[in-house]
């Protein structure tokens, strides 16, 4: 029985796994169906908009085309009318030049002018309304219709006139459609009678021939017509549409019978009065398509409008082909989207996770300035103090303390940079915490040192209280300092001059092995509104009011602090009242360290570089020689100086090619260690390491090669190891770690 496997238990695992996978797949299936449906809706919506925009574009093009044709026809008609007016003026001038002074002379001359001109009749209108006509005109005009009153045409001081002037023949009832042209005369008399105007009558066809629309004919049938109307809507010329000929004498009568129209008669009349250029749709009963009416004024001196009307079928025919193509594109797009979605279904989850991680990293990187600048401010300040007191022998102890704090702040900045690189883990709740011994009091002192100058420079009192019963605990010092730096830094920003900030730490032992450390940051600042307290731990959240104007921040610090505290098994709470201040309480459970490690005791007793001294400079009675391969001069200078101080013999190469040549020209076993920068000009570190390993000499395989790089990604480590390197040093290089590795390499 000892060899019998618990098969029931083993079988249950895949069963549960399959059940879970089925649930995941079912959930994904619904998600994919929703995505497909959404995509189809979007495609349909976009295509609908596209088709509508296409029709609008076609309509705009048609209107532009109509506008061009109308402008051409208008110019032609206007030019013709102006020529008629000029002809009448020239006729009157010839009357004067030929000395026509009697009625007989005038009538005789008008006969000749009528025969030679394009006019069917020529008249002279007296100021009393009497007419002098050519003989042909006398018979028809005077004998048939009687004398018309033509004075109203010039009643408002008109200088030139053009109007409809039909004549009806009584014998057969036929109406001859005519156009009347007239020009006012100045100081012209015949037989003592003062003449008012020279008039000419021509057949309407003289203008109709200039208004024919040929562009929109189909199967010999015109789908458009044009017309001239006066400002009251009366037709002066109307062509090409049999339904209008002799049926309507006024445009508004025609529009009144429409079953749908985009403009009322009143709106049309107002636009005519204002001499606007405009267009609108209207339709009549029995007509298959709507018509587009286009109106354009003829001229300021001519109270006439030129109209073009075009059937909607012209537009639909031109857009039908494009619409058909759009529908084909729609079907093709739908099929393509469905196929593509089906193909990427099994990769969708990974893609979404990767996209979310990338988004989180981008947001974090773009808002991390606040987190870095606060400790950097302390570091710059302490460096300034050191430089100002470097020659002061009485400040030697203080300078050592400043150097220790600078080193601590630099290490904290390094930890923040590391946080930038793995923020995706932090937001996903998978941040790697370090459990190591830490001194609570020393950690609080470091935070105090980094924040004291910032707070006191604002005129704010900074109080630190410590009630520590367990001096050494297990925890993540970097993460804990990050939380407290965020909280104390925020208190400094929002506490006005003359107030105070208190940072206190206390402990409560829960059993022989565990303790809960409570950090409280209390301030008498501007406080937080009740509405905002619930959002304070949200990412990129900041309260905006008159008290916070001009105070900058990413709104990310408290969100990071909350995530870190929860990851360590603790929590953060906040109490606040507007204008009264705020209290942030951080509780973190920890394991008690019964004994303080020796290196922490040394750190308490002695700070600075003296603690790093090790007897590592010699191997087998000779100096250990290290080749430093570094292209940045400052980095090389610092590293060479540190190694020389520790008793190592050093040599410097500025790139990988020079390093290979230096190693080839050295005696076997001359170099014990090579510190190889990975990114250099001419030849990078990995290529140089690989070339050294391939050399046919005994020490090529035994020399210790360490990769030195600011890149900390796993793929960089793997590339360094694959090139033949032995270990990895991350920039900025920790001197203590460097010396430990060098000591290990020597041994």
C-alpha cells in the first residue's frame, strides 16, 4: 500500500482546473461576443455617417456645379440686357445726330432702327404717358391692345427697365411672350414734347436661348429648368418645364402648391428682398423626386432673380454608385473584423494584461517627479553644507554625519528608481518586499534628517517623538521610509508658517515574536474636506480648492503608500478637519529581532567610508590588479580612486576594443578582475567579454569579469551571463557590495 498513489486526490486537481478554465472561457466568450457586436455597431454607425457625409459632399458638389452654371447664365443674361439698354441709348443718340425733330421724322427713323436691331418694336414714351411707335408697332400696339400705361415702370426714378411685356393677338388668341427694355432720356424733346424714355420690345426667346440647361438631361428629357423672376416673384422668363409654361405667372403661386418645402413663401420673399443667394428643397404632388431650387440675384440695378431648379434624381444617381461601394465595404469590413476577432481571442487576455501593465508604468513614470525631488532636495542641501564646511576642522564630526545622511538619502533615491522599473508589480499587488533587520529609531532619524530642513525652512516646527520598546525588527526599511516620506512631505506642503508637525512612533507587542509599530504624523495644516477623504488614496487624486492653489504634486504618493502598507500587512488611516489639521496613522506588523546584527551595530557606532575598509587589496602576496572598462570619465575616475584606496592596482580602458587589446598585451595572470561596462562606443561590454573568453590563453577563462550597468532588467543580466561574465554590478554601484564581491573574487 505504500506505493499506492492517492489517485482520487490527483484526479480532482485537473477536474477543478478544467472547471475553472471553462468558466474563464465562458466569460471570455461573452466578452468577445460583446466586442464583435460592438464592432459591428461601430462599423455600421461609421458607414452610416460616411454615406451621409458622402451624400452631403455630392450635394455640395452639385450645388457648386449649379452655382457655376447659374453664374455663367446670369452673366450672359445680364450682358445681353445691358447690350439692349446700350442699343436703345445709341438709337436715341442717332435720332439727335440725324436731326429728327418732327413726329414723322421720329416714326420714320424708328422703322429703320427696328429693322436693323434685334427689337420687334421701338417706342418713345412722353412724360405724359403717350407713345411714339414705329409704324409696325402702331398697328399692333395701338390698334390691338390699346395704349398701355408705361409710366409706372419709371415711377420710382428708374434709369433703366427690363420687364415682361406679352402681347395677345385677338384673331387667334395667341399670346406673344415679349420682354420690354427701357432707358430714361435726359432733356430730349420732339415737336415741343418732352420725351421720358426710349423703349424696345424683343421676343422672349432672345433670353430663353441663353438659359438652356444641357448638363442634366437624360434620355432627351431635361431634369432641370431655369427662370427669371422679379422681386415680387412674377415670372419674367421661364423655360424647359412644360408644367410651368402659361400655368403660373408667379413663383409664389407655384411654391404654395408644394407638399413639402424647406422654406416658406415668407422666408423666400425675405431673402429676395435682401438679395441673398440661397437654395432649398421642395416637392409637388405627382412628382417622383424633390427639386432643389437655387436663387441668385441678377444685378443691383436689375430687380431680377435668376433661378435654377434641379431634380433630386441627379444627386441620387451620382451617389448611388458610391453608396453601393460603401455597403460592399461595410460587409467586407464586418467579415474582416469578425475573422480577426476570432483569431485574436486566445491572445486577448494576455494583450489586455500587457496593455494594463504598460499603462500603469507610463502613468507612474510620468508622475514620479514628486517622489524623487523631495529626498534629492535633502541630498543637495547636505552636499552644500559639506562643501561650505570642508575646511573647517571643528566641523569634521558634523561633516561625517552629513556624509552618512547623504549616503542614506542616495540609497533611498536608488530604491525609488527601482520602484519606477517595477511599478506594474506594485499596482498589481505583487511587489517584492524585503524582510531584513532594521533599526526603527535609526530609520526615523534618517527621515527626520531628510525632511527637517524642508519643513523648518517653511517656518514650521518639526517635532519627533519616539517610544520604542523593540529596537530591531524585521521589515522593509526602504518601503517603510517611502511611506513616511510621502506622509511627512505632504504635511510639510499643506502646513502654513507658524504651525507644527509631529512625527511619533510607538510599538505594541502582540506576543513574544511579533510587534505592531505605529507611525503617526499629525499636523496643524489646512486639513482635508470630508468629501475628499474617501478619495485620498486613489491614484492621481488631489483636492483642489483655494488653499491648495499653487501646490504641485502628482497625486500618486498616497496611493503608493496605501499599496505598500497593505502589501506589508498593515494599513493607513486618516483623520482630518478643514482648517484644523490632519493625522495619518500607519500601522505595520513585524517580527521581533532578538539580537541586533553586527553590521547594524557597526553602523550605529561608526558611519562613513571607514566602515567599508577591508583587507582585500592583496592576493597571494601581490597586489590584485583590476581593469576598469568605462567610457564615462567621471565614473571611471571615482571607481579607480575607490579601488586604489582599498589597495587594488588598477588600469583603465575607455571601450571594449581597448579592453580586449589591453588584456591581449598583458602578461598571463596579470589581471585578476575586469569591471566591464555593458554600453560603450566602438565595442560594447558583452562583445568584449565574449572575445576575451575566446582567446587562446590560460587566464582568458579564469579572469573574473563583472558586468557594470545601469540596466537592471532580467534580459540584461541574462545577456551578460551568456557573453561569459561572472557576475553583475548595478549602477550606481554600492561601494560596500563592490568591495564584498572583490574580496570574494580574490579568495
